[in-house]
C-alpha cells in the first residue's frame, strides 16, 4: 500500500487482477462514475455507486469478497477510497487506470 494523494492509503490493483477476481467471484467492483457514464458503458458485474452522492455508510456489503473501487481513469476511485477511510471504513483498493485501462487490456464492457 502507498499514500493516497486524496488521503489515507491506497492499494493499486491492475485490471488483470480485478478481471481475475470478478471471474472467480472474489471481488466486488464498485464503479463511482456518474449514472450517465455508466449508462453509456460499464464493466460487467460492477455495482453503481456515484462519487457525487458518496456515502460510506451506504456502501454495499461485499460479504466475503474484496471491495474494489473503479472509475474512468483511476482518480475518482482513489477519492472514494479516501472518503471511505475518512468515514472510518477500511476500504483502500482501487483499479488503477479505471475503465480506460480495462478497455486497453481488451476486456469486455457493456455498452448503452
């Protein structure tokens, strides 16, 4: 883990790590982009949780999965992790590079 530029700490997961975790059911991906962005394109299986109305207390319970934040490029997901930690919730993982890196890796998305 390393310092998060937005506060707290952050653990960068690669898109390959996240894809493997989604495939084997060990990761709950929480996309903090806005509804219009998600309506246009999303990572299959990601849960919608816009940063604009972020409430750490309302985050989905990942159960035995690892909760990982994602966004477009990796900035808002780091902000979400910082906000969660500031609220006392120990969530510090995000998908580095966001959906842009996901698509660059050739992984599938669902479009509008």
